[in-house]
């Protein structure tokens, strides 16, 4: 377990965390865009209403929403630590 924490706190480990959280955030944006594009369908907004009801009532989606907030904060924190570490190295 100690090797895992050492790997995550190394420079490369932090960059891996940055890339994984960044990929998750990009995936979230693509799914969010696909859902919002349902407004353009010519079905009287029924598809968007079904989508929005599903997003608001599904507990798994609510968990992913909270996880998204956590990943945003983690992404910001790790980027700040990488910037500080890089400035100290210079």
C-alpha cells in the first residue's frame, strides 16, 4: 500500500491523476451536451423532459453529480500542487 501512495504522490502519479480527472470532466461535458442537444429535436420537447426527469430522479446520476464536484476539486488541487512543485524545482 505504501508503494501505491508513493506512486500517486510522485510527479508522474500526480500527472496521471490530472489526466484521469480531466478525462472524466470531458466525458461529463460530452454527455451533458448530448442531453441538452435534445432540445433541438422537433418532438415538442418530450425527449428533453424525459432526459431531465431521468437525470433528476436517478440516484446513480445524483452520485455521479457529487463525484463530478469531487473530481473538479481534486483536479484543481493537484494542478496547484504541480505548479508549486514545478516552481520550486526551478
